[in-house]
C-alpha cells in the first residue's frame, strides 16, 4: 500500500482527472492510522455516539473491520446524537455528535477532499482553511478595501443547515466522477440524527459538528466566490479616478499665486509679500482637506470581496445605487443557484465612513482630515481612505456579562446614571487559587488575542479593570475576607501572584495578566503547502508507531493485536493502580494494550 503522504501529494495533479478512483483510497489502512493520529487528542472522542462507542479500544482490528465494510458497501453511518450549545445571541445552536468510527472515516474523507479542493479554492475564502483565519480575512480587508465608499454586509440565513444536498452533489460531480465515493458522501449527508431517542431524517444541510462539514461548506460556497470574481471583472472599470475639479481649480489658483510671488519677489513690498504668502499658505492648508480625485467619477469603479464561512463583506467604490444592485444580484445568485436565502436583518448597505460589522469587528474608512508632519518637514494627510478596525463597545461589555463579572446599577439621584460594579463569580469559588487565576488570564488573553488587530484595542483596558476587580472579589469571597487583605496576601511588587508546588519540589508562580493591550497586527502564517500541514512527523513514540509495534505496553506480549486505551484527562486518574501510575508518569492519555489486558483493565482487575 502506498503511504498517505505520497497519495495526498499526487492528488494535487489527479484532482483534475474526473475518472480517478478515490474509492480505493478508503481501503488503505495507512489513511485510517493517519486520520486516527490527527483526531485522537480531541476530548470529544470520549463522548459516545448513538452506537455507544468511543475512541477507547481503537486498534487495527477495528480499522480492518471498517475497511471490510467499505469494500462490501455495507458501511452505514450512525445517526448523530443531537445536542445544543448556546450562541452569542442567546439562542441555541444544534450540534451533532457522531460515533468515533464515523469520525475516523470522515477524517479520511476530509483529507482526500482537502487535497482535491484546497489548491483551487479562492483567495477570497478564509474560513476553515489551512493558514487562514479571521485575522487573515481582516488583514485582507485592511489591505484591499482602501477607498471603499459603500459596504455590503452579507449574511446567509442558516447557511450550514440549509445547504441543498442535490446542489452540493452536483458541485462535487464537477470534479469527482467516482460514484462510489460520491455515494459515501450521500450516506453522511442523509445519516440523520437522534434527539430524545427519536430518529430524524436529514433533508438539507451539512452535518453540524461533523469533521467533513467545514470542507463541504467551503466547496459549496466556493461557487459564490467564483461568481464574485466574475462579477468584479465585469463591474470594475477605469485605471484611476479623474482629478477633483474643485481641487484642480484651487490648485491652479494656488500655483498662480506662487508663480506671481516668485516672479515679482524683488518688486513687492514686505507687506505685499506677507499677504500673498498668507494667502498661499491658506490655499495649501485647504487643499489638504479636499479629496484630490473626483469621488463621484462614474468612469472608475471597483469591487472588493471577502468571505469567512457564511459571512461575507463586499466593498464598493461606486454609488449607493451600485451597492444596492450588487446586493440584489448576489442575493439572486444565492437564491437561484445555491438555494439559500440572505438574512434580511443582517445583510446591510453601510456607508464607508460608518461602521460595517465583519467577524466581530467594526470596519470603517478613515476620512483623512488629520495631517501629520513627515521627517522632511512637510505635512501630508494620514490614513486617507484607509480601513480602520475597531473593537465594538458592546462586544467586550457582553463578554463581561457572560462571565458574570459585571453588574450595572442605576443611580436615581444622578438621573439614573449607570454605575458599573465588578462582582465576584460564585461558580469559581470552589476552584483552587491557581485555577481561578488561570481562568481569568485565559479569558483576558483570549479577548485580546482576537481583537489585537483593532486600532482602538486599548479600550480593552476598561475590560481589564472590571476583570481585575472581579478576580479580587472572587478571591475575597472564597476566603471570606476583604479585597485589601487579598491584595496584601498575593502581591509581589506590582504583580498579583499565585504560587503553587511543582513536582520537582520547587515553587512555581503564575501572574495575573499584566502584558497590556498594545496593537499587534502580526498574523502568524506557516507553510501554505497543504500536504506539509496534513502530514505530521511521527516520532518513535507516536501513536501509530506504538500501535504498529504489536507489543503490549503493560504485559510485554509481542505480535499480538493491540487496542488503545484512552482516558479523557490524566487528572481524572486516582493514581492508586499501577497502570494509572504508569500513564501519569509518562504523561500520556493513551496506553497500547493487548485485548486480554484491556479487558482486565475495564473489569478493574489490571494491577
């Protein structure tokens, strides 16, 4: 069998060959081992699907059984177990929990689909892709949306839930002619879900929570990306804007006065010179507040487009009528070709100097009325037409409320003025000091790391102030004392420090976040080669090597079938049994056991 590394590399060239038999890749055990290595560390794998199985007990026998089902076409995905998670708007998002066997096959399918489609995806697409993220999408907006006059904020209503299966399969058949492989994708789409022990058919949508859902959604939405690329080619016109007539007229007047001053300098009195110089200076000053180009020039138009999952933003250099027509045309394409609907309440047309919403940021165009002196002593307009990103006020305030760290009171004596009061978080009181501090630090860093591109990221100092006093009140509540005593107890210099014992007998220290909120526009990027990211470097202790060694890591039996025992967290182990001590000592959440030892472990007799 060829290694999956070589196969995925060759798929780049085979992707254009519709007759390529992708089905046979599903019979290669190495693909399943690669998929297993990639997904085994996720904690959700210890949650049972509707078949009652988890990742625990995975081995070559289980993989070979799945391959045999693929060969005789008897494989049928289990219905996903439906659960709900809260959304930021207070509503609940449905989530499907597949069985682990289905997850394993889906990861194999995802690797194949990613190798086929990733090289051909549009640069406009930044969601669920290698080396792309919300930050790369926002950096794209900053770079290419300069001078935008109108924003079209696009949002597709229930995109993932309403993907038309027939349209999706038709799109896949443009690149894949292997009907057995297409048939497997049909099975996943039609697997259904279980809710309250009742089976529900699936008639539309990609399986929420499944491994293949993001890549299928991108394949589907790539049609919109292609449409927007064609639309931009037809819409864009002109090489550069005409000069603003008012600017040109005033510039001609200014140059005429400068020429007059230069020509008659020796003939003019000091009073005349000063008067003319003042006029020129005033003209130059007013020119810097006027646009150089004609903002109403119909012969120059541009469209910029960016998409992250089902959210997209269109920048229009043109009239409001152009923006309205684009919104209508895009909505028509999405409705007629993709069988989806634009969200009426979220799809908006916004002026460039107002704030459009995209990926949790406010996006606006700078007016450029601010002049700055350069190193040479001249002045120039700063940020004229550039894209500015802002942290929305409501985002960090809502985050404080979601953490239960803030309470707002109204002072009736001062006209119902808002009074912000940081409060202790009751649900954290039972945690130890280190866990409380780590919780606050993670929440502060998480918000800052996401909004660090914003021009006004420093507003998060207000968020930090509330979080700091909420943290102090939480510690005070835990020890039933005053904040002042908590500060004296934990303060070291200017820092709030929690000490904890290390395993080597030394004392470790964790500081409350004190790194500030400076703007950081650096976006991490690695090797864009998909295969390099898809293939991991397996050392001698990798899970695959341990599984293929055919040696039990407990009794030492050789040349025996193995099963991998998984635990959710090492701290869940009591450390009373020898096998638990061994896992804790190796800092591994897995142990390769022969079937006999694995059965004894689950029977409580392995020690």
